[in-house]
C-alpha cells in the first residue's frame, strides 16, 4: 500500500504570513471545483491515461513475457525516445533501481544494463556505441507519433549497425508506437517487428504507465503490477469530487490562485537523488500541459508556470539563497522520503576533529531529514510559499501514486486555467521547422520561410577568436 502525505499548510497565509493564500481566496475559488470535476469527468473518455491503472491485465502479461525473453537473451537494453517517451522511464529507473545499476555485476542486477537515450548529441551517441555490444543489445524504440526525428534517426543507427553485423533485426528491435498512425507503425507492419501500443488518449507526458514505461521497467525487474496498484490507489482518491478529500484538486486550486498572484515558478525539490528524474518528469508535465497561448475559447492568455527542478541538499548550496531572499514568485515543493533503503551511520573520526565530533554516531538519514526540515523552516520564515510531499518509502506503489497524483493535479490545473492541457502546439511548431531544415519532403515551403529569416544585427553578436 502506497503511503504518501501531501501537506499544503505552507501555501497558506496562516502558515507563512501575508504572501500566502488567504481564506477568502480559497472560498472564492473552491466554488469552481464542481466545474473542474465536471470538466474532467466529461473528458474521461478522451483521457485514456486515467484508465491505465485499471485496464492493462492482458498487456501486462505480454510485457512480462517479452521482458523475460529480453532479460534472458541480452546484456544491454537501449531505449530510444524523447520527451514523454523517455522522461517517465528515467524517473522509474532512477527512483526504483540501484543508483549504480549498470555498474553492478550481472548477478546483482535483475536485467540487462539499460541506457535511455533521448538527445541527439553526436558525442553522447558515439559514446553509447563505445560501451555496448550491438550483438548483445535489444533496442526499444518509443515514439507515439512514430515520426519524431530524434528517435527515428537513432533507430536508423541501430538498424544499420545490426544489418552490417548480419543480425536478425526482428530479434533485436521492439517498437512502442501508435496502433495505426506514423512511420514507425508502417515499418512495424511491413517488417513484422514486435510492437507495443501507446493507446489513443494517452499523450507522451501521461504515458509512463502505458507500455512506454512498463516494458523497459519490466525488463530491468521493476514490479509493474505494483506500479499499477499504486496508481490505482491514488486514482481512487483523486477522482473524488470534494476538495477536502481530493489532494489533486487542492494542489490545482492552490497553484492556480498562486499563479493569479503572479507566482509563476514551480520548484520541485526532492531530498533523494533517485527522485531528481521525477522532478524532471514533472517539469515536462507541468510545462507542456499548462504553457498555452490560448484558452479553450481562443482568447490569448499565455498561461503557465515555469517548472524548475532542484535537488536537496545539493541545491541548498546553490539556489536556496534565491528561494529565501529573492522575489515572491515561486512555490517550492519539497519531496521527502521517510525511510531510505539504507541506514548509514556517520562514524567517529579516527583523527582529531573536535568541532565535528557531534556528528559521530548519528546517521546520514537524520542529516538529510534535518537539512530538509531546516530549509523548509527557513523558506517558511521568509514567507515563501512551499509545500511538502512525503513518501513513507520509495517503492513501486508509492512512486506510481506520486506520478499519478501529479498527472491528476496537472489535468485539474488545466481545467482551472481553462486551457487544453493535452495538446502541445508549441512543440509541434519546432518539430515542423526541424523537418524543414533537414529537408523532409512536403516541408519545402517552411524551409524557404526559414531560409529567409533575418540574419540579425551584427552589432549585437560577439565573437572571441
Ligand atoms: O508529451 C508529449 O506529447 C511530448 O513530449 C512527446 O512525448 C515528445 O515530443 C515525443 O513524441 P513522440 O512520442 O511522438 O516521439
């Protein structure tokens, strides 16, 4: 059973003083919850990501079988995907597996070494080829649209290398894509690659609990049934209509009120290395879902709140100065873990260290918890909005519950803002320009438009030779 506590007290004026949200504001906007709930219920059919915790028994069986096959046969598992097709899996991997998973000997890992490759930096791609043996590698190519240039170009590298080695492509390639649309789907059908489907109504950033995240997770021994159980538990809570019972609605409402007050930055600051990728996943979810030029009526609104990922305690020594003393423009969401997998003591020093002897015999667990409490105390005393999400432990159930909570909160925030939280025209614009610049057929007009782009004023461009 997932145990998570979500504490909003330091968002409120009663918790932090004049810069917090007051009772009148809550009373004013709580009246909108019924409409938010209605909106989400009306979209439920379109929002198939909400059904993922409940309707995948057969898919899970297929995934487990395939994962077993991959585990037995391969030493390396490479995931190609970007954005929503990578960030969810990165979050699962870094939170749930050994922090040095790939460096462990095989008998201490529950699967092949894993590499999740999103960017197209040639140095990184080349470096990957230095550490894997293509003959012993399975590739999971993930793209819902089936057209994404980064993923498709990486796929081409894998295909060509496998082909050059005379390997059977079908043995090495596993595709995750739309059931009908896109180039990848066509290729899958034509060549008979084993394929998993990203269901309709599951956008990239809401796809972590679909085969997008589940297949790679299962390959490295993450308990995917427990993931779905944890999400289902959180769903039960976050589909309740009443604000006082539904933490996703409370999150959405408080963040919405904060945005109205000009608080336009949302910092997620986990105090656990393994949860930094969860903050990165959240950054995409919150940014891409809420950052919209127009509302549902077509009015120009330029909605959104900029997400920032920070890491406790590391960023106490870089960003916290700004959080404490800078502008009142951000909410800090602390994510804390009550029970780490390890209890590690600080030993007494064998050399004279008089002023630090008080640490001896205490634990790093206490140290990290104390540093979080101290930072929270400091930002609260400075009157800065903050909140805390506490996981009793980081396991499949609680992590999936956290992810699902944030998905529901994002969808509800979209309703408050009256924008479409599920499209991404700003991302599409960049994708189209890239096709044009790379000479894709059908994008000639865009290429011409781009070639005419003004070069800019040289007085505002500097070079150091
Ligand atoms: O959330 C989204 O929709 C995007 O971030 C996509 O996941 C990303 O652009 C990759 O798209 P695709 O899965 O179609 O390759």
